[in-house]
C-alpha cells in the first residue's frame, strides 16, 4: 500500500510549484492585477539653444555681450519720387518768383517775366538747359558755344546791355555776366535735403545761385527782365539756366 502521508506531501509540493510558476509568468508579462507599470519618460525637446521666439530665421538674431538678443534689420531703401511727377514749367515759375522775392528783399525792382523779350530769354535759357542735360554736365559752353553767342543768335546781344549798379561800366553778355546755370535733383536727396515738390527744387536752385559770386548776376540794379530754362531728365536730374536782360 502506498503511504497516504507521502501522497499528501507530494500534492503540496505540486501546488506550491504551480503557484510559483504563475507568479513568475506574471512578472515576465508585466501585467496582472495588483502590479504597477512603470514607463521610461520620452526625452523632450532640448532647451540648450534657448527659448523659442517663433522666428523661422534664427540667423537673423544674434547674441551680444550680456545675453541680450539683437534682431538684425534690413537696411531701409532710399525714398524716391518718379521724375514724371515734376513739371518743369512749375519749377520755372517758382524760380522766377523766388528770384524776384530776393530782389525786393534787397530793395531792388522785380524783373519782368512776360513779354516778347522775356519769352526769347526763356527759349534761349531752355535750349541751353536741354543741351546741358544731353551732355550730363553744367557748363556755360556746350559744343564750344558760350553765352554771348547764344545772345547774338537770339538777337538779344545789343538790346541786353545796361550800366552796372554804380554806373561805372556797361554790362553785357561777355564773360557770361548775364547768365547763371545750375543743377539739382527732383524726388531725391540733394545737399542733405529731400526735394519732394517743384517749389523745393526751385529753392535748391535759387539757394545755390545766391550762395556764390554769381548772385551778382541776378542783382543788377539796372536789369529789368529775366528768362529761366528748366529741363528735367528721366532720372530726376534738373538742369537750370537763367538769363537776364
């Protein structure tokens, strides 16, 4: 007969072995009631490059001493106004007004700007301004033709002669003494000032004429007429000529 006590011990050993196997299987499978699942955190974005500012071009930002961040801005484009917006006739009228204003401020009479002689002076002055614009330079002599020759060709050499202010000598077209010439720009910066209107362009021209020794040619006491010629190029260069009589 098989010993009943021995059978009982063998049954206990089998049950214990089965229980241990179940526990080991649960640990390997990672599941089961009463267990806690631990997961390894996923690394987040690196913050070594500093806080994000939402810009798509990090190269546009530079770090300066002290940790401040400086945004590099593109240079501003120079403002310009198309030359076609400037009327040469408006500049011409404004130049005449400003010259006469400066004469009256000095106690001199205004120069006539209308009439047959004044129109001839306008035409002569304008033709010379066009010639200067074509050459791209400011000069009394274009193609070897000086002021006195232009007065002769216009039929004004003899009629445009008068006594000087003290009356000591006769003023005529010799030596360019009846002519002033100049240059400015329209819709751009000229001598540190942005010239945005015809009046401002005219003022720049007149300022230049009255700032040098040639101002005496506009301040003859016995002169009585003036012609102005203005030519505006496609690039906004303004060439000016003034002829007195």
